[in-house]
C-alpha cells in the first residue's frame, strides 16, 4: 500500500513504534507499506483506542464518584442570614 509520508509519520508518532516502509521511486512524499505492517498498524491502533477508552471510562467514573455539583448558593457563598 502506498501512503503519504506525513500520514505515515503521524501513525508512527501515535502508536510509538517505527514500522518498516520503503520510499516509492525516490519520491519524498510517498512510502510503501507491506500488508503485514499494515495489519500491525491497524492492530496497534485498535489497542491504542481500547486503552484510551478505558482511561476515559476510569476518568469519568472518578469524576462521578469524587466530585459533587456545587449549587449557586455555595458558589457565591450565599447563606440564609442575609
């Protein structure tokens, strides 16, 4: 598969792994990725997405468990004595 060099660099940056790629006809902007490497890239991206979803769910659960909504009265330090 032939893809843009910038896209390939973004994939490497996101996944944190240096995949094998070959330049196409000495063009600086295109690289060739083997089918095996494409499968590895997709598998790594799926794992990355699953990890991010898990972190998001943990953060959401943490927020729901540990933080309460502050009423307007509490925000402006209003009390019944006034």
